[in-house]
C-alpha cells in the first residue's frame, strides 16, 4: 500500500477515471471493503465461534487499517485522542472524568479542525481526518458520561434513559479502542452506545418479551440471530440511488448559484424560492449515501437489530442516522431535525440538553456548531436555527390546534407547513454549505433577512407556552416521533444493553421491553 500523509494513492487511476478526488474514492472503496469485511465478520467470527477478545482485536485492527488507508498518518490522531481520553478516565476518577474527557476530546477535535481548515484546505468538501474524529469525540464523551452515571451518581438521580445507558464497570483499553475505532464505524459512524456495542461483540442472546394471557411477562430467548440480509439489501439500493442522484443532478444545481449576481438580478422571487429549495434538496443525497452505507455495514456485521414490529418483521434501525421519507416530507422544523443525523441529535440531548442548567436549546445549538467545525457558516446556521426552532414551536403551540379537527383543513395545513418548513430549512442551512461569512451574508441580505425578522416578530407576538420546566427549549433535541416510539427511544434506545453482572442484566431487561414487545 502506497501511503502519504493524506492517505493511499493506490487508487489514483480509479480516481482519474471517475474524476473524483482520491480521498473520496478511498472513502467509498474502504466502506465497500468494510461491507465485505462485515459479512465475513458475522459469518466466520460470529460470537458463537470465537471469543470476544478476538472479535475486539480484529474489529480494531481492521478499523485502524482503513483509517490509515484513507488518511495516512493523520489516523494516529484517532489513537492519540482515544488513548489520552482513556488515561484521563483512569487517573481522574469517576466523579469528574466526564468533564475532563468532554473538554479534552472536544478541544482536541477543535484544534485538529482549525489546523485542517485554516492551514491546509479551507473550503474543501473532500473527506478529511476530522470527520471520523467527530464520531470518536461523540463516543468518548458519551461513554464518559455513561460511566459517571453508572459508577458515581445515585439511581434515583438518573433519568430512565440515563439509567439504561449507565455503564457500571470501567472498560478495558482493548474494549475502549474497539468501541472507538472498529472497522464498522470508524469512517462514517454512526454513533452507538457503548453497552450496545459490547452486547453485540459478546453475542448475548436476543431476549424477546411477550405478554402471557394473564398479563405477566414471559422472557424467552431467541435461538438464532435474525438475518440482516433484507435490511442490508434495501439500504444498499438507497445508497445506489443516492449516489446516482448525486453524480448526475447535484452538480447541475449548485447552492452557490443562489448568490450569483446575474441570477439574483434576473430571476423572479418565486423562481428564486424554488431554486433555493431544489438546490438544497439536491445537496442531501451525499449524506443519504454515506450514512445509509454506514448503517448497512453495521447491519451486515449483525449490529443494529432493535427488535420486531407488530407484524413480526425484524427491525434493523437501532443506530440508523436518518429517515429519508420523514426528512423530505417534514411539516415542521422540529420534525426535519428529529429525522436528520439522529444519533448526533441523541448525543446532543444526552451530554448537553438534559444536563444544561440554563438555556438548554441555546447551549445545545452552540455545542453542535463547535462540534461540526470552525467555519463561520456553521455558527450562522446554528444561531439561525435557534430562532427558527423557537419561532416554529411558538407557531405550532398557538395555531396548530385550530386546523386538526377537519381532515380537509388538516391536509391544507400540512401542505402549507411542508412548504414553509422546506423553505425555512433551506434558508437556514445555506451558510452551512457556503461556509464563509461574506457569501452567507450576501445570501441573507439578498433575502433582506426576512425569515430572521419574521422569527423575531413571532417570538415577540406569540406567547411561549410552558407545560413543564424547560419545555419551551425542547425544540429539535427531543425526538418528535409518536408516543410509542418516543417511549421506545427513551427506554429502549439501547435495547439489548447489559453489563457483566446479573443485577444489571435484570435491570436491562426492563429497558428492553418497549422495543421488543411490539
């Protein structure tokens, strides 16, 4: 393997043939290799055939190899960040390690992002080593809080989700590196809980909870693992369509054209709105491709099974990062964000929103901006997102109930809110794509900051209803799924998580129940 500081050049001929940057080609090829490795891992290194130690070692070594192939010696940052964080956990102790790990991991990520952006390649969209570090940062901070919850805080102090996620023993160094750097998730994630990952590696039986006629719960054990083949095939088809769309359509609809002087001077306002929506919609398939492929890789290895639906079909969405249909047909700002980058939204909720002492929504959006990187456009997007979120919530609380009784009126309301949501999302994320201050302000000034002003007027005019402490802050962080799925998310996000002692295994069965009962 020929490597440089920016990764392998072995695939340069392929890069030239498809006219894509070498690092993007490396990323796609490595993910396809990871998919094949996942099938091999599930078939030949199944937990019934080999030890957890071997599974940890192989998953870690394969992950580090893929990182080295894609990013060259920059991949050492993954090991350094994980190693120092583990050292902090050991020497600081469970009382305060979550704070030190959070500051170090996020600070190290930010330092790497500053170096990459302002020294090497400002404005480049190609794959870079800080992308995997963003996922590793999530894992480091999540696990630190979970250990703090499980080994220091009292049971009665924990929320139901924190109680299910709590880790009650310190992981070994191998387990820690395997969790952070395994081949299934090192390049594109998604984030998963430590306990779900360890449960997968150790191959514990799937526990099915069924209700007996007398109402008592009978815990039974699945003898064979459910097959992920159908789920993987479906996700690979989505990847294919997303990649095809990105290669053929996206490049013909650049977001930058929204600030083109000739375009702004000659095109009518309705056409500008339509192009804004279409150009931002066309920018999404690359994320659909990367995240869905990452999900398929985990599923192919046997990871990601959540339980069975009411029809008895297996569900492989435990760590899925998006719901495309819900995104494209969102009728509220919150609904869009709840179904976009789901695992990151859960991470923000768990490490920031639930633990913030004041203004949790503002703190959460700021953390999201810092985690994403140092481009000014990120901060403009997330600060705009705060206004949009609170204004949309105020509108929904004060107006929606007038339109839900009559089906025709409700349909009309849904169409109008869908249009408003798609325009608002597109307007908000333009700086995220443009990155820099000047083009971002050029775009907003061409729109006369109209949606910013509208949001401020809404917040000044409409009352914000408070149903419970901090409820006005719960805009995009708490998922907006139906109540049954909401309960599943809180109590069953880590549906198959257990620890290594019988007390916690019994406690985890209770956490599993909502996801498995369906």
